[in-house]
């Protein structure tokens, strides 16, 4: 009931405020009454054409009648010019006249290829009011394959100079005088870009524009009109504004759209303000703008009209859009909107002369009423196509009429489903409340009322649809039953919800997969270890000729490309770890493989929303472990090569053949039976055309029976054309009855393009010929891929770090586990956190927590 208060207040304020506006409203004769609700239904079937907010065909030729748009509508326009130029005619342009008159602008989208495309505003380059590119048809350099230049039809608008320039040398020229003043038009310029047209399998686009139509005069905003306030002026179109108010449309249609030079009426009736009942229009405009309980305006509409249209039919479209009726009071044209009113008087028996006949029909014939009403409206969500409203029917009415009586009424001039549904309900209720009466009244009563007002009689509300007076000034009123409940919106359901249609796709024309995307993921391994992965997704194609989906991806900011493919396109997803590293953002695109082969294109590059996860799986650690074990094996081999040879083999390894050099040896030896003690020191140098070597070796040997001990020390300096080496090695060994202990300490420095730069290593080995234990460590600097790095590795069953303070437990690595008494950690990157007894698990990758009793 909230709408009653707002609408009734607006009407009552205008009708009974004691103003000059109220005085002018009370007087006249009603031309179309409440019976129009039924008459309109039967007349619609005889219309020459459907009136709607859509102009759905491209118009050609010079005999197209002038037309314009009130409100907002979709149009293809009238093509008036075409030209092509440049190499291979790869550029062309068309001019489409969208409407006559000064229009407001284009909505920020168009329709092409059965789909909706957003317009991208661009800087103007000439006299155009606005310039747009089309989203999806702009290359990486910002060049538009489709450019739209908009002219709004204002008086004195400038010529499209670019079109004049590019067609100057053509046979078909756009003249410098072709300004099309008073016409709203667009220049569509296309560049045949292979990426957008040929490679995408698309031809020349057929564009539907969505136009905000005429700027219109609203007398409520004109301070020179009684009751108006504002800067608008009837003869100054620059002050007018765009609107979807049906009453404003109706007034401007009655005033007419006039030619700029001759002033001839092109569209509409061409009336003057003196022929208009402005008081009724003020009320109707306010009613249309009143907000309903759903927050929307009560009435809105849009309509394409032409100069050939029948005025009565066009006016009825505006009347229907506000559930109202046209009005003519003593030659003044007006309108009554669909809204409740406050009755002005109560008709009693004392006001009805008994000597005059009256005709009363409280209930119309069942043949004059319907009990099932359907209709359609124009749905923007359905790409401006007609959609059905929810039918209105009442089972009690069907039972009272004896059978189902169905008809339809369309509101194709309305694009809001809630408003159209409200109108359908109002028209149904107006039909059901259909009492009629022709009642003679006293002169006193008759002179106090007029057409369009509500009165009460016999406990009901009545609309005065006609006021008659004969030559003797005997007054008769023609009444139509009405009720405030007709306009009650409490019980009216919202309009239908229309789901936008899916763009048509012909599988046989698919050149790539649809809706491709890439995201980061993880592949779960044992013990919470994971590896980063890329997850590719797409809409599964319903096309058996597509046999594979191929992916090309790269780390963002790099040039190296990687590839993978999925041979099951119908899966719609594929995961890969191939060449995927942790902590990186990836870009990816996809294409298809088809049998038989056909034109294929790549999807646009897509990027992952976040970097890949940290690689915590065993493969990462395994690689480090393999590198360290390989190094320790090399050190063991060096120990074998250094400690196993005999003294003579060690000394014989040096030769002066082909070189210049010198050897100095000193030896101390003591021998008794099977006991031997010996010291050998040898210093040697050698040079050749390619190498220089200086070396010092000391060998200490002590042995008796099955026991032996030996110390070998070697210092070497070597240089050649590519590298230089300096090393110091000390090896010790002891052997008693097959039990041995060995140690090797080595420090070397190398200058070379790649490999180890400097290393200090210690290796220990002890055991028997059947089994032994190895321990050691190395610290090194090395160069890898041009980058110098450092590394330290320890081989031990137990690795311990201690502060030497009994108050703090040490850090220990033992039996494959890292043991800490206390940890102070800033960030933990892990896959699985688990209690020692297995009672609680926190899976960080999958975001789950499990607690077991």
C-alpha cells in the first residue's frame, strides 16, 4: 500500500492544491475512457506493425521514412554510405543513420556475431561527439580493428573529416558538406586485421547499436511555464535532457520533431503548448517518476516511431506504458495516468433527477471480459528480444465466467520486466472491474466535476469517462467503475528473470578451446611432500575431430617456452609438473590438434593468479643428496688413489720425458728383519711448452710383521694455458691384522672457467676388508652456469651443534631426523604437520586438520 500514499499525494497535490494548475485541470471532455482497456486489446491485433524499442533490420534506400527513438533502444540504422580503400581494400567504412533529432548517446556495448561486446571509449580525433573501439578487437599496440565515431544529431554538427580525407581520391566520396545536421549517426571504420577476422573464422560484423534516443523537453523543468522550475526552454533544444518517462515521450510526440530549416513537423502531431492540457501532463509525469516499493520508477518505456506512423496508435503505446488513457478537454490534449485518485464528490440520490432515464450495468457481459491474460516485453538480458511475462489469471474469475477466456497484450515498448508485469496486472484488473453507468445529474453536481476525476456512488469508486450537456444544459455523466486496488502492487510478483543466452558456437568452426585458464597447484606425495604443478582448464569441446589440446607456457618475465599436451580434450583439465619450478608465476596459452587438420589459433595468454608453491617433495632433496653423495664418492676414490699405491708406484708416477726438469731426493732408512722405518723426501720440477709443474712429496713408512703405518704429504703447483692449480694433501693410514684406519685432508685452489674454485675436504675411513665406515666433510666454492656458489656437506651418522653450555640442548641430526629442543621460526613452509603419536595431522597444502581420539 506504500505506493498509494506516494502516488495519491502527487495527484492530490496537483488536483487540490488550490493552484492555477488545479483550476485548469478541472474542466474538459474525456475522449478515451476506461473501456479503452478492452478496446485496446482487440485493436492491437489489427495494427499494421508492432511498436517496440527495437529497430531490427538495416534499412537501405532513399525512401526510408524519417524516424526517431524515444528512450533507449537497439537499432541497426539506415546505411547511407560505404567506402573501401588501402592496399587490398583492407580498410572500409560505413555510415549508419540511427535516428533523427538530437540524441543523447550510445550505451557502452554493441552486439555482433550473436554476442555482446563492450565499447572502449577513446580520444576523439575530429568533430565526433564520442569515439569507441570494441573490446576484443584491439591489438596489443592499442590499434582498433573496429572504430566507431558517434555524432548525436545536434544542430550545426561538424563533418567527419577523416571520412572526407580517406575518400578524397575514391569514386565514392564523403563530401565536406555532408554534416547530417539534425541526424544522429555513426561512422563504422574497419581494418581487416587477420587476428580478429580471418584467423578467428569471422567475417564482416553486422553491428546492433544500443542508442539513448531523443533529448526531450520536460515542462516541469521550465520556469517560464506555470508550475515549472528549471532552465529548460521549449525553443532551446540544448537545455533538453534524455528520459524514459512515458508522459514526457507523449508530450514531445504531440509537440512533434521539427526540421531544422523549414520547421516542418517530421515526426509527431506538431501541436503547440497552447493545444496541450499541461496540467494533466504534469500529474502523469510525476506519477511515472514515483518510486514503487521495489525502488523502481512506476512507469518507463522506449519506442521507435516514424513519420508514417498513425498518431493514434503511437499515443496508445505511450498510454499503455503508463496504464492510462488519452484525454481531450475542450480541444486540449492531455492524459490520465494509471494511478489511484481521491474521489472529489459523492453522488447521492438527491443529485439524480428522477424524470430522466439512466442506464446502469454493474457487471459487464462475460463476453466482454477475459480471465487469463498473457503478454510479452522486450528483454535487454535476452539481447533485446521479446520474452514472455508471467500470465495473469484468477481461478475464481474463471469459475464465475464459466470457462477460460484468454487473450494477450504485449508491452514491447517496456524493457523492465517488473514494470511490464505490473502493467499486465493492472490491465487485467481494469478489465475485471468493468461496471458502466450513464447517469443524469443535477446542474449543481455536474458543474462541480469533470472528466478524469473519481467520484463515489453506491459504495463504489467511479471514473468520469464522459461529461455530456444538451441544449438545455442538462448534464449526463458516463461512469466507468474503478478502484484503488487496481494499482496496488503488494500482490504482484516481480517480472520474469531472463538468463542471457549463451553465445552460439559451431563446433566445426572452433579454432581453439573455449574458456581456457591456468592455475597453480600441487601434486601430493608421501609424508606430506608435494611438488608444484600447473593446472590447465577449458570447456570440454563437443567435437570428435579435436584430438588433443596443446599447451605452451613460460615463467613470467622469461623467453624460454615449454610445451605439454592432453590427448583427452573432453576431460576439460590437465595437470603437469613438466618444467615447473617453485615460487614462480607462469603464463600459458593453448591450441588444439584436429583430424582432419584445419585452421587453428592460440587462446589469449593467461597468467596464474599466484606463484607456484614451494617444492618440498623428496625430489628436490634427492637432487641435493645425489650431488653430495657423488662428491663423497669422488673423495673416497681420491683416498684410494692416494693411499693404496706402493712407495715405488708413487715415486715412479713422475717423468721428465719431453720436458725440462730436475729431481732431488733424500732418503733415510732403517731395516732389521721384518721391521722397516723409512722417510723419503722428493722435490721435482718440470716445464714444457704447455705446462709448468712444481711438486714436493714426503713419505713416512713404519711396518713390522702384520702392522703398518704410513703418512704421505704432497704439495703441488701446476699451471697451463687454461687453468692453474695449487693443492696440499696429507694422507694417513694404519693397518693391524686387516683392521685399518685411514684419513685424508686435502685443500686445493683452482682457477678455471667452470668447476670447483676452492675446496677443503676431510675424509675418514676405518674397518676391515669386509666392512668399513666412512665419515667426512667438505667445504667448497664452485661456479655453475656462470654464477659462483658455496656449499658445505657433512657425512655422519650423527651431526651435532652445541653451544658448549649445559643449559641448552644441542641441535642434532641423527638417523634421518632433525631434533630440536626449542625452535624460534619466522615462517614455516611445510606440507604436513603431525604429532609423534599420530593423534593430530595438519595438512597445510589441502587446508585440513584431523584429530583422532
